[in-house]
C-alpha cells in the first residue's frame, strides 16, 4: 500500500469509529456492487453499535433483496447523521439530485474516473469491485467479516466481474473470494441468485431487446424501450443484466446497450474486451466507469442518442485500430 493510501486508511478508520450515526450512500440505479458494498459497510457498523442509515432513493433491484440488511434500505435520509460515506460512486452527481450537494466524508470506490470528491478518498482503480476494497480493509479498520457481510462482499465481487470473467480479475481477487468463503459466504448460492437466476419478465425483456440486436464490424448494440418494459411487465429500472449477454458475443470488441428512461433520458452502457478502454468514450458524454465497463446518461430521443453514440464509438474503434494501439490501461 502506498504511503498516501496508508494515511487515508488510517483517517477512514478514525472517522468510522468516531461516528455514531453514519449515513451510507451509493450511485443511482444501483448495481450489485453498489448494493453489496452499502450493505456490507452498514452491517459492519451496526455490529459496532452504530445507528446506520443505508439510502438508495430509487430502491434496489429485487434480485438483491435476498441479502441480509436489504430490508433496512430506505429512500430518504433522516436528520441526525454525523458521517456521510459514499461507496462505488465516481462523482457526487451520481448519488442523485437529493445528495449532490452533500458534504461527503469518506469516498471508497474503484472507478478510474472518480473525481475524489470527499474529505477522505480511497479510490483503487486496479480493484475489480468496491466490495473487494472493503473485503481487504474492513478487518484492518477493526470490523470483523461475519457470514452475512461475507455474503454481501462476495456478491459485489461476483456481479462486477460477471462471475470472475472480466480482465481486471487477478490472483488477489480470487484470494479475497476464498477468504470470504472461509468467513461463511456461500459461493454456489450467491452465484445462482446474483448471476444466473432471472425472472420471467426479465427474460421477456431480453427477448424484446435482442430482437433489435445489430452489429457493425466489431461493434454490437441494441436497446431497451419504455414499451419493452411495459410489455414485459418488468418493474425494475435497470437493464436486467442484459449487458452481460451482450458482452459474451464472440468477435466483438465493444457492445453498447441503450436503455430508455423517463423524461427523454437514455442510459448508455458500454462493455469491451481487453483492448478498448470504453471509459474514455463514456467521458465524452459526461459519464465514466472502468476500462471494460462504463456508462453515461444522455438527454434526447432514443434514435438521436443511438446515432450519436454509435458514430463516436465506431470512430474511436477505427482510430485505435489504425494506430494499432491497446489503450486499455490508459
């Protein structure tokens, strides 16, 4: 650990232990890593006798409600908190309109585009998930990893690596997972619930979206419309993990999913292989993320946004190919 990270870790430990009523936040439209990290941190602080608030304004996907503590998640923060913790969130705007002006005390994240918006920032882009950071540091901060916390942390790692499939998985990632299993995490059960099992409505949503799947060279894309959600009866605001399906298409360097939201907002998700850093593309649209997985929210009609994003993404791929570059680590 670098000296800066060591100092930051010591400061975070002090802040965590001195707080009595911490507030834990993450990003809007939370994925598995966001939910798991908030729950793991919340359960750890509760075990230390603290009154914890875990807040997701939009709620969480039904897929993750099997995790212990998920029933404690609330939509709004109540007054009285004395510490604000942001997990798996690259910038304050991603916390949602209600929290964009909050003074954040602790920022723990693994997004390479994180802008270090808190008093103490532990941002480790080399880690495959924010849950992986917590798995390493919670014991160092004096918080034992119980079986319920281990379940949450392993869920975060599993979902962000698509079951250890992403190129940022290392030997250390697998050692962390093994340690979590030794602490009581049930790998088989968590894998099934967080990655394999899907509802009928989610499967229908996939069908509608995949019927529009297109490909140009080594770029593939499709979209989820508001009408798709209505026809499928899918109540979630997420993409039902369709990005994982797109990322598995052979002979594709980049896949893009366009997810239509209310108020002319299109959520764009890029996934790539180990040769293209899609976070660079996402930043062109005010978004961010990781080299293999990034996103942005763009205002406009679905067709307008799709045309614009595909043009820039295709151009970026052609530039990389012509230069013979691998920009993945940039």
